[in-house]
């Protein structure tokens, strides 16, 4: 069985030539890595000039002023009206002046420190940071042993454990919908799973004030905060999707209000598909996406100036033959670059997305996910969601793909190490040790470092064809099955207070007996 890296950041062992060597594991040096707080080391690409990006921003402001947004929640329209926007309740339309948006962008914080269960799991959201999340929001789960299936509570818990295991995933998203848990009780289940199986930053669905308030209460008490302490810092986040084109529905508007009011993070993410719910060109689609994001950000600041909020986008295109969403396309990449330039213009932390439309964990899935990922990296995204495990355009999270994608994310994380203050170690002594035409295999410089110098693959097999064939000729996906099974078989001690766990479960049981809380629509 393949050895797996643990939550301390120790690099995994692998099969192949080195993996079969006879060495005393207890005596071998341990390679330590830190994937918990990353900075994006890559130069940020530009799709357009600064003047052209400013023109897109100006067009978005004009759209909000002249075309307006449909805001379905009456309370949100009242807040916009009080803030100076023009509102027509009969049509539910709101026209937001650019001065209102500009003031909101001025008050929105550039940097947000999100508190996890332990300080070394805290997440800093600001331009230049790099945070990864696995695929999220899928109705189905799949793996090679159990096949494709509707997401269940068991799948949700297992995927939380996999997310917890990998340090290069710093936030917990809603990986799959646990469809065997009733909607009026689902928030109890998902909060309990996140808080007991992970110590990372948790996610809360915006499905109406009753569910959000109960989730806040569970998290507040589990973290040992009072009301003032909870509201003073960010302990969780939500994702807000607009209803493109130019609409924010009731649960999403209420979520923006609730999270802003209580000082928790909203990640505002219009989901715009070119040729479907957005214009067919990148520039026009990004103008729409940007305007919708600005409207939602403005609402948070009208509720609570300084409320933590992240700019976001998820813009790709559709297959014009079938209408199906496509991801990892050149258009997806270009839209990410434009989003990055717009995010830098308004100077906010922001979220972008990878993803794949492939149906199984194959070369198409890898190509699309990695190409989309590089779009996010080159655009300077603060948070990259759907970076591991996402298939079928978000309909499925794959256990095997989550593991094989982690190989890439860990390799990217390796690139985030800061250069030492003294500069590069050119090791002239090592160069002098070997005569011309020799080799460095047995050099002292090599022997003192060979066990810890290089990244060791999580799932890749570097053995030659003969050895690989003798070992069963297994694919990366098959090896990934061993890895996720090994992770799920372990029960790491996260140090949670048993009394708080019991109190949280008692709270959920009492609320369940009282009927739970239905989502609002």
C-alpha cells in the first residue's frame, strides 16, 4: 500500500526505483514542507492594457447606473435605496450610481485574516496570497470502487477527511450535496462534519437567515467565542452566486446581508457562461460578471462598511453544438486573465476557478483542469476553487481525480517557497569535488541531501516499463484509489474538545427534534 503524506506536511513515499530500496525508515531524514500559507510566485499576465481594463470597469459601472440589477429581496432593495440607489419595487429593479460603488470599494478591506480552529490553519485573504480549494457543490460523487452515485452524507464526510489530509487545500468547501440528509437538517450535518473532521476554515451555505444563524451559533460555541468575539473576526465564509444576467435572488441577497452584518466572509462569484447566460465574447461577458460582482460587493458595504468580502468570477464558455458548459478552454483562460486585471484595479482579494467538463478522470480531465489552473495562477487569483476532483462541469467530485490533481497542486506549492535571504547556494565546493566527465551520484553534496532535496510524487510512478509491468501495470487512477482508501482508514487526532463536540451534537439533536430550519426561497 502506498504511503501517504500526513497533515504535518511530511512528503510521501512512492513506488518505483527509490521506493523499493532497502533502507531503515526510522533512520532516514524526513523532508518537511509547508503548504499551509502560500504566496503566488508567478508573474501576472495581462490580456489588455490598463486603459482597456479601466474601460471595462467603466462599462460595468454604466451598466449598473443605466440598465440596473434585479434584486428580488425587498430588504436588499431597501438597503440600496437608503444608500442612494434608485429603486423600483414594482419591477424589483435597482440602479446603482458609480459614486455608491466607488465608496463601497473604498470601504471593503484589502486583507482579511480568517480564523480556523488553530492559528497555523488561519487563512490570509489578500492580493498575492494563494489558496486552493477542491471541487465543490456537486450533486454526485464517484470513485473506481463504488461508481458514480448521488452524493450522500457518507461521501460528504469522506471528502472532508480527504480535504483535511492535504495541506495544499487550505479551505473546506461544500464538496458534494449530502442528498440523503433532509434540507431542513442538512446545515446541522454539514457543520458537524466540517468542525469535527477538520480544523480548516469552514463553509456555510447561504440558504436563508434561520439556517445561517444556527450555523453561526454552532461555530461560535464550538470555537469558544462570545457574540462580540465571533463578529470581530471572520471564522467562516460563504459563496454568493448571482443569477446572471443582472439578477440577485432572495437567498443570495439575504446571505450577503447576513454575512456582512456578522463580519463573516462573502466570496461573490457570478457564474457566467459565454453564449448562454452571458454575451458570447470574453470582453462583454466579463463586463457583465464584473458589474454583478460590484453590485453584490456594494450591498455588503451598505450593510456594514468594512465587511469582509472577496471579488470573484467563474466565466467560461459553452459548447455551441450542445449548450453544455466547457472548462479549461482558451476562453476560460482569457476570462481569468481579464478578471485578474479587474481585481487588481479594484484592489481586492479575489477568487477564480479551475474545472473540467470531462466525464471521467482521464487525460481530458487533467488537461482541462491544469490549463484552467494556469489561467488562475497567471491571473494572480487569491483563491482557486475546483482545483482538485471536479468532473462533468461540476456535477461530480471524483475521489481519484482529487488525489491526482493534488499532485499538481503540491508541485505548484513547491514553487511558492521564498528565496533564501543569502541568495542561491551555488555550492562551488560540490562543483570542485567532481572531476570533469565524472558524476555527482556519490558526491558528499548529493549524499547529504538526496533523501530530502527533491519533491517526491504523491501518485506518479517513475519506475521503468518493465518494473511497472511487473507491478501490475496500474494506472494513476488505480494508484489514487489506494491513496484515498489509506487516508480514509486513518483517524487523526485533531485535538478538538470532546465537551464541545458533545454540546454541538446536543444542539443539533434538539433543533432536529424541533423540526430544523427550512431554506428560504
